[in-house]
């Protein structure tokens, strides 16, 4: 490096952003050294060691077989325990066919592995866009960038015109979302009962009627020990359903230890989001999680559930049904979802709990 060289992070970040090629563009260009703005602090990297995943602890795996029959009470008990202790759980026998899951993963590969020219038209930092391709939503405010690209699709009230979706993954996304919305309705009923509420309670308050599907692509990284796929964070949604491929690298924070979420064929991960923790008055916990950088390409599809467009204009606070003599203290103030998301996005994935800002 030339003597007297001064690193201009903003300039390098801006040049990268304006290329609209994403992390995949760096890999396609044959980089062997990652740009400096992708390098995380020593503290983060130590905690992100691939050896740090604790194998003695296992994330709950819940079999939904018979959820509409004799096993329902048992399943709701499992969901209650997992939501309170872990803030997440994996599910199997959820009735989404394996070929639908496989097609979704193939579709994510198909989109992100296209030439840059095929993706560049929808590259945008405008969160109002219904469909956009982006690399790091917090690129300009994060201390270090994450090694991933994303395709984000917003289904307001469950609706997004298929023509708005990229052709290469259109059919896969449309079919996947049909099944995911059905599964969300099942989970809403089970979670309502797990909270001791009527089975239609979460459906009635319309807190999970709109979806944002984010299709992440984590290209093979030439220096995975220097960066992270996704920094530690919790989700700003009410609920998140995640589909991951077979590569691994996803971890959740439990009892102050990072625990691997092992890829299990046909399984989906269900995360409690920050807003679910808010309306349950801390009864359930939103789970902090991260993704380690890998030497192999990895893909995932995260579906975040938010309120209907009409309910989004009304504040959400702790449910009065969950306030009792045994649990009288109201922890959070009533909050508009837009207010919460604005705060969340202003901070980026900085590893700090965003809910603290909304405590009474």
C-alpha cells in the first residue's frame, strides 16, 4: 500500500453500491481479498468462530403431525415452552411438499446467479419498492457489511402481482407463498392457544396478514474468518418462517451461547419476532441469531409477518388478556409498527436489542 494512503470507507462503499453487482459481483470478479468494509471487529470475529456453536444444546424440533387432532394439546405445550425459553423452534410435517421447498431454494439460486445485467433494473435502496434486489440494507450505517445479497418481495395483505416478480423465480415464489400463508394460519392458531388465548386471537388482531419474503444469497467467501454472513440481530416482525438449504452456518443465541441450527431436510425454522415479544409482554422472547460466512454458496428464504395495511395504522401494545394479578406490570408502551421499523432500520444490524427503546 502506498505510504500516506488514507482509507476512505464512504468512497469505497459508494463505489461498491453504485456498481449494483452485490457480493456476488465481487466473487464473479475473482476477489481473493475481501474489501475492508466487510471486515468485522476482532470481538465479533472471535464470537463468530465456526467452533463456537454449542453442540450440547439442541434447538427444539416440533412435529406438527396431527396438529388438527389428538396431538394438538401436546403440540401447543411444546410451542409454548420453545417460544418462552428459546424464542424459536424447527417444525416438520408442516404439509408443505418437499418439491415446493426445493423449487424455492432453486429459484433463489436462479435469481442471484444471473448475470448482473439481469438483476440491475430492480437494485434499489427504496424500501417502498414492492420487489427489489439489494446488498445490505444498512450498508451506509453499519460498522461492517455482511457477506450476502438479498431479493426482497413485499406482499401487502398477502397480495403481490406475480408480474412484479423476477421471471426466473416467479413460479417458485408464488407457489411457496401459497403454502407459507396457509402454514402461518396454522401457527397463528397454535401460538394463540399456547399463550392461553382463543385459537383465533392472533388472527383477529390481524398482526400477521402482510408478508415480506427476503431471499438471501451468501456467496462463497474467500476469507470467511474475517467477515459474517448476517450479524447478530432479532427480527422486527411478529413471526418469521425461515427455509434454509443444506450448507449450515445459522446460529441462535441461547443462554448466552451460540447454538447451531442444523439443516434438516424438510424442516422450517419459526422465529418469534420483536413485535411478538412486545404484545406478549415478554412472555415469549424474540430470538437473536446470525449466519456465519462460508466457503460454499448458501441460500435461505425468510418470510416476515406484519399486520394488515389497515391494522398497521393502529398501535400495538401488550395484550390485555395477558395482564393479570400474577403478571400485572406492563413492560412496553403502545407502538406503531411503522415507528418500530423506523427505529430498527435507523440502527441497522448493530447487535443491540431494539425493543429496549420501547420499554416503559
